[in-house]
C-alpha cells in the first residue's frame, strides 16, 4: 500500500479547467460555510490521492459528489476514480 501511495503522490496531474471547477463548486457548494469542502475539492483536482474524513453530517458525501462532478467536466480522457 505504501509503495502505491508513494507512486500516486509522485505522479503528474492533469491540468484543471478553472472555469469548469468554479461552475461546479458554485453550484454544488454555494454556502460560504462549505469552505473546507471547497478546499477538499480543489485538493482532489490537483493531487492524485485525496482522503476525505469526518464525522456524521460533516459533508463527506456532498464533498465527494462535488469532486466527481468537477472531474467529470474536466477536459481530456475520463478520470479514473477509486472509492473505498
């Protein structure tokens, strides 16, 4: 697992379409109180590995949905996503 995590962390990321990112984030997470969720989405778009954690009702599902929606709208080949 450690070798695979290290490989992913060292792999280059695809460029991000900032307009698509902003459109999805504004639609999916418009509440200013969702700033930490927005940062998680931004992180996921710019890194090969992201871990989303939190207790009940903290917005994990909404954050993952925003990540997936934003990845879906990025140019290039479709994103490969693994969820566990």
